[in-house]
């Protein structure tokens, strides 16, 4: 089970009241909420191992170089030099080191790499895995990794932890009219305002899906537009007008599957393998003992 960790701790932060605090007054709502999310996932899906995929670089420069608007609206405005800093609420920012320590205490490895987003780590580890993979995320971009033949699926959290959706190739096809292996090209044409991706002007989801159904992939669509065949003159003109964007956008939208990381060979620890005394002490320090006990019970139930 590969966690898109930031998407989950943001969900926990906004889903658990900020009145949840440790004895010293530190907010721990994201810490406690994330642990409860992981416990629910372990209970429902019984993974052999859980890996926390991490944004070592949430806005990689190589993506910004290609599309300067990439995630621009999420950059802290006061930063005038140095690496871009993502706008994160202060009470959440203060909890991130605690989250990392908590994950380590649960024997859940954190995997990231300089210059890459968590999506890229998820993609690489999913590619390296030789068995079934569950990807837990609220980000549709990772639909491009769904692969029924390899038993790679997405557990989609955007509708809430009480309405988790299992996304397979059939689900992607039913939602968008494209196969999962076409989703990156579909997303490239559609664009995504939340990521600062403009898309092809005048080409929405329906047109993008129809083009992919008729031509297979973006390269073939561009070739047909240039030749003036297989689509209306108006659509061909829109594709041609977006040539500069389409030259670079696929590299930005497609997740990297070859990051220099390795798949951790760490099973989800049965009780007694991890340092449970340390985990319990940490839970007591940060006032999430009850959540820790629920996690213990979930591990014991699957052992």
C-alpha cells in the first residue's frame, strides 16, 4: 500500500478539529487523524506493507521550467528567492516532524527523493512492485498508474474516508471514456486549474475523450490534426494552436516511473517486531494513545 502522504495529512488536518492538542498545547489533529486513516486502511484492505511516499520537492524545478504556471498559486508569496515554499497552515507545518516520527515508530518507511514529488515516488514504487499494489490518494493524476493486469489500483479518498472508491481500469473508462493508460494524455488536453495546467483551449473532457477513442494517444492526435484528418477543422486548429503547450505538458503531467529509489522490503510489522515501547511512549507524549491502540488492534487482527 503506497500512501500519497501529504494528501492524507492535509485531509486529516482539515477533518479533525484543531482543538485536538497534546498536553503542551501543540495541535496534533493531523497526527491523530492520519493515524486513524492508516488504521482504517489497514483494517479494510489488509496490506502486507505500507509505504509513506513523500514530497521531497512538491514543485520540482524541471516541471516549472517546462510550464512556469505549474502550481504557482500554491507558492508562499513572501518568498522572493531560493526554493519555492508551499503554502501550508502553520499548525499543520508544526506537526509534520511529529508525523514523520510517528510513521517511523509504526515501522512505516518514508520514501522521497530530491527533485521529485510524492506522485513520482508512488509511480516508481508501483512500477518496481511485483505484486498487487494499492495507491491511496485524493489526486486523480494517479489514475494513470491503474493497471488491472498488474493489479495496481487506486483507493480514491476525495469523497471522504467513509466513501472510499476503488478505481480500476473499468472505473476510469466509465468515468472519462478513456483507458487508464490514456489518462495522462486526457489530463494533458483537459488541463487542471488546481495545478496551473492550462490544457488545450476549447478542448474539454468530452472532446479529449473522443479524440483518444479515435486516435489512441496524443502523438497520433497531433499527427492527425497536422494532416487535417480524423477530426473537424475547428478541433484540429485548437490542437495546432496548442502546439507549444503540447510539446512540454506531457512530461509535466506524466508521473516519473524511474526515480532512483528502491521498494522497501519492510512488512507491516506484527506486534513485537517494531519497537512498541517507543511507539507507545511517542503516542503518550503527543496525546494520541487511543489512536495508537486502535492501530495496534488492527495489526493484531490481521496477524
